[in-house]
């Protein structure tokens, strides 16, 4: 089998919703696709024979991809390295700041950090879907958070943007354009507007400023695609995070098959 012409998905799960969406899109586009686990015994050989790679990962299997990184080379390594950097929220803050992307006021805290009287948001480095993110209103909140995430040494703290009103926008970037966007609204008193936590969503038409910020965010990491989360503030739109392995739930909201757009992009990009 000539793996160089096969689009390869690296995923710890063969049956995750993201993988199934990508497989369906590849089938519609008449493309061969191979799904392999990050710890498959043949993965180094397979990745050595192709540049057409999509990595799908989250906090539960992050370590498998970190372990894979030093074992591979060329384009697959480059893509994974950039994705791992974007998945780490502390790296995200540093890279976006350096690139001049507007973000909330952010700082790194350790477990000896003391609450200073103003509410703020704290995040573990490698969380997603709103998990590992809490609003801190007291020293007890902070102590409880540190006790929950006992294995972590550093955390990202960010100012709480009250005027965002528990809403955010997810812009899905592929190549040099935003292919889909949605606005998410929390339906409870939870400040997080993640679909996995029960938020509602609707199609959204991003402003030119938001589009520019999203494209600049993806470019800052050297990624070919990703999800960019933006909130409103009194000083304009601010980027919360860049997701290098975004879900495809946005397709149900917008009617745009982003998995198919991504497969098409990957296929065309690696013909160059």
C-alpha cells in the first residue's frame, strides 16, 4: 500500500465523533483514509511515508502525542509540534502575546499564589471543552482548585471579563479563511459557554476585526487550521484560546461541513 497518497488521522479513538466526521467527509470526496492510534507499533513507519496528517487529541491522551513527538520527523513532526504548543494554554498565552494578538490580561500562577481580592479565571495548561477552567472568587476557591489539580505545577490566570456575559464566539479557520463561526451562550450561571457544558449556540457572522484576529492567531502558531475562541470586552474582541484539534459540532449550528472543508484543504495543501 502506498501510504504517501493516503490521508492519515492519528487518534486514540477510532470511533470518536470527530474521526467519524472526517471519515465520512473523506468517503464523500473519494479519498483513502487511514486512522491509527498514536501508540500504534507501526506509526513511525506510517508517518515516515506521508505528509497528509491530521492529529486528533485531548487532555486524556495528550501524553501519548507528547511521547510520539521526538520519534517522528519532517512534516508530521512539524504539524504535531505546533499542535502541542497550541494545546498548552500557558504556551498559547505567551505565543499570542508575542504576536500582538489581543487577549485578556494574563499571568502564570503557582500553588503558593494568594487571592488578592478580585475575581479571576484560572486554567490548567492542558484542558479543553471548558474542563480545568474555574472562576476564582476567594482563597477557598483557589485552594480547592489547587487540591483538585494536584499534579499540575503552573496555571494560567486571566482577568474575568464580566461584560462578555457568558458568551463567546468560535471561529473555525482553515488555511487563510474563516470557514464557519458560531456564537455560544451559557444557559445557566456558569461563565463558560462550552457546548459540552450545555450552552446554546447559533450561527454567527464575524466582523472583519474578529476574522483578522482569528487568522493572526492561527498564523502565530504556524497551524494550517484550528478553532479560535473570542469574547467581547470593553476594549474590543479578545482571544481566549486556540484549539488545534477542534470539534465539528459547529457544522450542526452553521450547516457548513467543516470536516469536509478540512479534508479538502489537507488534500490540496500537500499536493503543493
